C-alpha cells in the first residue's frame, strides 16, 4: 500500500478513540505504550488503528540490539500516534556517567523533534533503568514526565518522572513479578499483583484484571510492550484480543501517555493554587 494512503487509513481509524465521553473526562483511563521503535511497530500501529486505540511509541535514534524504523516511518507513525523520547542509543541511563546520560536524553529529544518538526513531551527510560539524578536529567531536558517499568500500578504518581504501568505484554512468573517489585521497592505493585491481578502469569489475563479494577475504582490501566517480543512469541492474535477488549471497555477514556503527563501537571497546578488561596 502507498505510504500516503496508509497514513490516511491509520489516522482515520485512530480518531475513533479520541473522545469517549463528550461531557468530559471520568477519572478512569486506559493507555498503551510501545517501546524501542522496532520495524514490527508498524504492524502494531495497524492493529491499534483498527480498534481505535490511542498509544505512545517510544523510539530511540539507534539501538545496538535490533533495528529501528526509519525517519520516514517515524513520521508515518506520528500522523496518528504520540511519539516519545527513548534516548539516542537505547542506553540504560544508570549504567553510564551522568554527563553521558544527559547527552543521550537531550540529544535524543532534539533528534526526534527535528524528525517530527514539533515538540515532544514524553520520555521512557530504556529498560526502565533510572535514579533520582537521571529523573532530574529528564526533567532538565524539558520532558513533562517519564515512564518506568514498575509493574502492577494503576495510580497517578507523586513524581511525574516515575510513572508506573499495569502490565507488560509478556508473561512473567510469580517469582519474577515479586522479586522485581521488591528490588525496585515497588511495594504497592507487589500488593496489587496479589490482590488485584490475583498472581496471574498470563499477561492478557493480567491486563484484563487491570481494566476491571480501573473501571470499578478509577485510575489508569496502562499496557506496555515491545512489538518485537509479541512477534517472537507469535502473540499477535493475543494482542488483538486485548485491544478488542480495550475498545469494548467504553467507560474508560483512551488517552496517550503525554495526555496523562499534562493532566498531572494541571492537577498539581490546581492543587498549588488551592493551597495558596
């Protein structure tokens, strides 16, 4: 299919998820983020558009582990979806000196903004690795917020540079779930894994529990995944089933990561004004 026609088709389809409630946002949201900018992200974009699901794609300029999409393909994605920063070289930022981390974050932002011709506001830490100093670096670079890999979270964070996620699109054993939660001091996530997600190891079921919880209690059901992992596991049909479930959950507002980050900023501003009054 010609690129222009493909962009138009994706854009028209994705618009079906722009507004869920005409009367304004209910405080229950669902968001999707896709990491690494692999070539298979284009297939993911087709599926997201088919079901009217909004999403944020985090794309590095280069990745030593696997190929990334071209600049023209990045612009194709950006016709329908949010694009976010993921460094220049997909480097785990806590593994390099702070000056190198700054270069990765700031240069990656500048590169992507030059490709798109517009400002980007969302960031994702490669492999979820960060520290307080790294978070401060991301803030200094001008991002509104940053997404981690803290699992089993459905809340608005206290710090906009430490957003968690509900589910990764990959099966994890109970031991891995709990071990990572305790290593990352994500104690609420550990409790949620047991209480809300019922210790399930199947990622599609895991996310279904997130959707049900958020629909009943408010918060954010956040699915993130790597398209290349979905492809390697042969789970495109499974992903499509999850996207169909998101589409059918009409009580949840479908938003991008960047919209959540901006919402956090507005809420913090309103709280400061109320406290000063």
